C-alpha cells in the first residue's frame, strides 16, 4: 500500500494542503508567472494525510474530496477510529485513549464513497515525534518546478516537497544565505534537522529554490514562518 489512488484512474493534479503563493523563475524561453495552487483542486475521490502519525498527539486531520463520505483510520487492518467530516476537512480525535496504536503497527487512512467502496488509501508511519508534516499533494509538476508547504513551523524539524526532472538541487535560503541543501530522491526532496542550531527565526525571510545542473535558479517559493 502507498499514497497512490486505488481502484480509480484519475487525471493528475497539482495541489497543496493550503493555498500557496508560487513565484516561478523560468528558463529564458518561458514567461515568468505567479500562480496560486489551492486545496479546492483536490480530486473528488481522494484524501490527504500527514505522512507521520504522532503517537503523543490525540488526533490529526486532513482533507477529503467531494466524492468521499467517510474516512477511517485502520490499525493492523482493523478500524480504530472513524473521522468527523466537516466542510472538506476530516478529523480524528481520542487516539490516545486506550493506547490504540503502537509504533510497530501498520496504520493507514482510507476514504470511502457513499456506497462504502474504498476510494483512496494512505499509509502512515506511527512514531513518537512532533515532526508531523503534511506535505503537498502532487501528482504532476513541470520539469523545472518544485513544490513546498506554504508555511514552515519553527517547531518542525523537517519538511519535504516534489521536484521536476530538470531540477538537480534544492536549497533552503534564510535571509538570502543557504541554510541547507536538500536530499533528493525519486522526485522528492527533504530537509532534515532544521531545529539543530536554531537556524531560522520567526522574522527571517525564508525561501526554497530549485536549481538546474548548471546551477541556475529555476523556481523559488517563499515560505511563511509560524511558531
């Protein structure tokens, strides 16, 4: 099981969990533009979810499409909790009660349609950590673009995004200086250990930039900083 759509062939989309302002610096033969990617483009039969399940927190939430009428949390193949749905957001609560979930358990979130058929399943990794990151939902991006969460929490130790085939390096810049170079793997870049050395302050100007093999900047995304 993985984060792919099950039982449906969907048109690929690009979306972020929250509205993200994207400023693109494109190659010389392309026109630069500013665009807005919104959760409203979430596929009607899909859901989103944190990639990690924090076992010290009592619940979590995500988004669901218009074709989803029920979202359930399964632990070792059994339904552990049924989410509350409201205006496109589902929420699980009471997860600490009775210690329902262990770090060794197989955990997934599944969205169902009105007929009770499984539409979309996302596997989660249970862990004792505060580093619960909701990554952008991306199935197709331009070869010279990247994606990113629209905000970076100062209590967040890492985050990830997607990068196109022309991107060979992704860097995190703080006040115009390179704070970290991401690890790239199969279309996903990851920044880790952001809390080490307190590299970022709430007043800093922070951005993520994707570069090509020649070191030219192709795409920059400015991040909001939250406590």
